[in-house]
C-alpha cells in the first residue's frame, strides 16, 4: 500500500486541465486510450481500455470520442439467451474481433462474458512479434490461432 500511495501522491502535484477538470479524469483516460498515446508516460503502450459499468450511458460517451477522431468502431453485443450463446455464435463473434484486430479497427464488446476467456491474451497484450508485426493467440479452448494485431487496434 505504501508504494501505491507514493505513486498516487505525485498526482496531487499535477496541474488541473485548462477547463478545470482534474489532471486525470475518466474522459481523459478514455481519450488517452483511444489515441494510443499515454500523455503521462510517452512511448509506453498501455493496455486496452476496460470500463466496467452497469450503466450503458457510457457507450454514448465512448461513441462520441470515436466520432471526434473520425473512427467508427465495431460494436459486438452479447446475449444471455440460450440460443445466442451457442458455439457457432461465439466463433462468429471471435471472427469479427479477429478481423478488426487485423485491420486496426476499434471494437466495443458488450455483455460477452462467454468470450473474454478466448480474448485473454489479446486483452492483456501478451503479444508475440515477428519482425515489426505483433501476433496474439486467439480462440476457444484448445483450438488457438495466431492473429495479427494492428498497432491501431483498440
């Protein structure tokens, strides 16, 4: 806890933003994640943005940020209906995400609890590299494939 407090104490010395917001706020974190550049630690690649909420109003906030950057993310909705969580549907969703990773298109995942385990390596950025290209294991159970991850993917 002492180490954590020491690092968080440094936040008190940062100046507030021009519009009066604190130096680090939720919108700033979203903007930093979507731009792929951490202004607090330049040159360091951060993990993908993860927002845990039960309030879907955050989706409109994120979509607004994407529109500011002239990006159109792929939104993949999950479902709890029995017929919607079949192996075929999960494979289809993984394929959609795999395509976006390759193209560098941002993806928003909603209610896809059955899929997160398959994306564990990708979401935690456990990349392999070959030349200047990044790859990650993606798949279901023991069926894994190496998938190219574009640097613009979020």
